[in-house]
């Protein structure tokens, strides 16, 4: 019996050895990973443009800018045919962005504020996104992290070859986009007061495209898109006030004609709403971010003027 | 018991004999192979000292020539035959090779190649939002060889073929010597609509459409059968090349080169189909589509539609010979079959469309009796009268145009595409109108 048991033990040990030992696997060499194509992102020989971006935006503010075409770049809901930007537009456009957006905020609120709040990633596209019904899209933002700037090939600033007054449209739209998206990041970090949401809830509509920018002030909005929802109302108002300056806002209010709009807004109501929006924004900037909005406005507007006129 | 144990032992041995198959189909990993492939394409592209001649066939039609010179630092220089400026101004932009689903070549900042893809219709005359349906991201086809690289567009599937250029071509293309107007200049010296190419005694009618980069060849072969070939064309240093060759027995016409005008004989001398050839003006085509006039007329008559021209008559080498574009607020001219009835006569109208405060208006035009379609393939018009009141500023243009329609002998109709016809005067083939179908 004991002999039998010894046999058994021996057999079990042998079988076990066979089972576990026979299948040798190659160990993985981590250095092989270097062969994986595209690991770590696209690479190319750096040009003067790449160096400029690195020195001016990436190193100081940790903002990365991609201007080379990438089919797999996430462009949010854009499905239109696009083309990459012209190289000669990259540095002038980004330089203008720096003057009109980065420098004024840093001057008013300091570098730590800006570095903490800024979107970290810009993707530049040459053409606008042509949509249905003759609409075009000029900018898109993705969750406070990434801003997609379109229509770069049209965005000329003063000093570029062939610049003329009609080109201000594109540059202003781009400044507007960036300030719009940056304001979104601000209120997504600390929300604006409920009072702002209570100003004109019944006038907010996803059918904002039914209205024109010319009609919008009569209902107390700076633009038609501001009617989209409270968040957009808030950031559109900020962006328009910053880009166009305080005098523009006063002129806008002064230009509202007598009478009642289709949606029942009187001239007095429209003016009162725009004034309330202005004061809520000024207070919000002061209380939440310790920024003097009017001073910021002066800086942004004079930068816009310097870039365009 | 021992039996079972032995069985267990045997089974254990059997199961544990795990042999790994080390015979891979390839002896390198996929990553190593893709890197190798990209490296090979890179050295092929940038290794060509004199660069590449490239022809791009966008999905949207036509053919476009590019001269491309790649370096090994992601830069590419190019000229293109898109317009006369892009042909003589070298533009540098960036490119990169990347493993997408296949090894791919991406022109990743804007240059002439993107002009064709630009969704802004005002850039390339294409459709809004789509351009000319071209590509700027390509994958390498399997059939790529040392001196030829074949590419396919990743979005629209456009085709591009690169062939190695020689040093002489490189110098010419990069020093502003690419003149895309060469062919046009020579052809415009022939005043007749019909251009007859003759190679070794065989005639071919050639109709070039520079706007759509297409050309139509008509010829009769040795057996007397009629052939028509519509193909794309592109400009080259010395002439034009064709997307698809004309093959007539032993004659293969792939390009026209060395064009020169001989004023003594009113002939273009050139090289085509492997030998000397001539192009002369003729007043009647080799092959006449005798049903074309009626087809042209019925196409719009059926649904009460009309044909449109902007330039009006081209006469003796002059576009808009009667200055109808000078008529105040002029938009375009229409030919509208069975436009109305006067007494018992139904008439066709050659109407002038002007733009006034309310929009487009048809305020005056020349009325013609129902056209006469002859058995030999002509259409003749006979003037009935004037509809509306012709403004004094338009009188001269109106008179000349309305009389020209009614000219003796009438017109041939040449169908140049599904939606375009050219109406050519039978008498001398030196007057014509290009009609397009706007619906």
C-alpha cells in the first residue's frame, strides 16, 4: 500500500512537471515598443513655425497648437469637407490671438490665473465648415480643453500681404470665438449668479437661427446666438463687449428703436436687460476672478484695434 | 488503479506537448514592416533628385498636372497647371508619410493641391462645400514601382500618378517656364470651331473644353466605323497630355507636344501619336450628329425650360462679339422654345435677361418661327419679330444677335456634355454660341 502511494506521488509530481514546464513563452522586451509606428504622436522636422509656437505658446503657457492636417483629429460635430491652413497665416494669426486674448488676461489677472484656466490645445483648419442652409462654422470648443479654429486661410491681420478692410470680418470672428470659448471655461469653473438665468428665460430658443444679429438687441441680446441658452448668452455678451469695446455697447443700446418686438419686448425692457447683463458680468469678473472687467475690456479692444485698423 | 494512473500519465504527457509554431509568414513584426515600408517610400520620394511629374485625376472630373519636389525634411515644392499663376510660382508646403490603414502620403499644409479640394467654390469653381471632389491624403497602391508611384485619395478616391522627372523638366518647372496658355494661344489662332488633327493622312476632330479639362476626339477608322473618345487632359511643359489615349490601329495619341503656329498655311504644327501632325480649321466636322439639333431643342421644349448663354455669339475669334454683356444690368441670354403665340404662330424666343429692382426680368427678345430641322443635321431660324421694347442702349447688341440667329444656312449643334451644346454657324464655322442647361 505504501509502495502504491509512493508511486502515486511520483506520478503526480512528474505529470505536474510536464504540465507546467513544457510551454515556454518569450518574455516581452519593452524596447520593442519603440518600433510601434506613430506611438507618441506624429513627428516631423521642426520648421520656424513649429519653433515659434513652441517658444511663444507651448513653453510659457503649456498650450499646444496643431496646424498640420490630421484626418483623425476630433473635430466635434463637423462633418463638412475641410482643408488645412496656409503656412503663411499661422504665425500672424496666433500672434494676434496672443495680443488680443492672452496678454490682456495676463495683464489683468496674472499668469497663474491664465495658465490654470486656458484651454491647452488648439487645432487650426484652413477652410470654414460649410453647413446646410448656407451656414458656416468658424470655431468650435471641446469641453474647455481644446479650441478648433476654422477659416484660417481667410483670417488676415494688419501687415499681411493684401490685407484690406473686408478681412476684419474673419479676424474679428476668430477673436470672438476664442473669447467666447474662454468665457465658457470661466463659468464652467465658477457659475455666474442665478439672476442672469432669470433675466429672459422665455426668449431663449434653439431656433436662434430664425433671428438676425440686427434684431437681437431689440430683445435684449448682443447677438442671435446669445438666444441659444443662458450659458451662450453669458459668454456671447462677454465676448462682444470685450472685442468691440465699451463704446460699441453704449452705441448698441442707444440704437435700439422704439416699439415692441414680435416676442413682446419693449425698448425699455431690452435696454434694462442689456444693462443687467453688463452689471452681472462686471460683478462676476470682480468677485469671482478679481478682474476689473472695464479695464480688461479697454486692453482687449485696443489690441483688436491695433491688429486690424 | 495502476492502469488508471498510467492512463493519466499518458494523457498528461500528450496534453503538455505544447509546441509553438515559430514559422511566421513574415520574419518581422507588423510594426517593423510598416516602418520599413514608410522608410522606403520616403527615400523613393525624396531620393528622386529631379522630383516628380504628377497627374491628379479628381473624383469630380478633369485632370491636373503637378510638378512635385520632396525633400527628406517634410517639405515639398510644387507648381500646378490649375491657373497661369500656379504654373510659374513655386510654392513650398509640408507633407508627411504616415501609417493609416495603409502607408499614406499626406499633404498637410495648404498648397496648390488643396486648391482642388477647397470647399469654397469661389476658389476652384466647384460646388460649395465640396470643391472639385479631390484629395490631399493618399495611400500608396501596390503597383507602385521605382519610377512610378500610384496613389489613391483616402476621402474621394481620386487617382494620382507620379513619374520621375528629368533634370531638364525640373529646371523648367521651377524657373517659371511652365506656360499653360501655350495650347490655348495656338488654338485661338484657328478661327473655325472645328479643329482637324491630321496624323499620317488620318483626320481626327478635336474639341477642347479648358474649363472642365476634357477633350473630345471624333474619327473614322480604316473600316469606316465612327469613334468618339471623351477624355481628360492636363497641361505639360510642351503641350497637353491626355488621361486616356486615342487608339486607332497602330496610332496611339497620348499627348500633343511642340505646338507651333504657321501663319502661311494657317496650321498648327505639332508632334502627336509618335510623329509629326497638323491641326487646321475646317467648316464641317468629320462626324456630324444629325439628330443633335432636334435633341437640343426638345431637351428644353419638353418641360418648357430654356437654354442659357452668358457670352452670346463668338464671331471670328472674338468672345461676345456683339457686346451683349455691355447691355445695362445684363444677366444672361436664353433660348426658350415655344415661348408664346402671336396670332396663330407659336414662336421660340431668344430672350435677354436683365436684373432690375425686383429681380431677374425678361423684358425683350427676338421671336422666331418654329425652327426647321434639316435632314443633313442643321437647324435654321426665321425671324418673326421683336417681343417687348428694346432699350436704346441694347439696340445694337440686339439687332446683331437677332440677325445672326437667322443667318442663311443655319447651325450645327455639337453636344459637348450632358448639359452643354455648342451651336455653330454652318456657313463658315466661325460663329458659335455655347449653350448650357441650367436646371
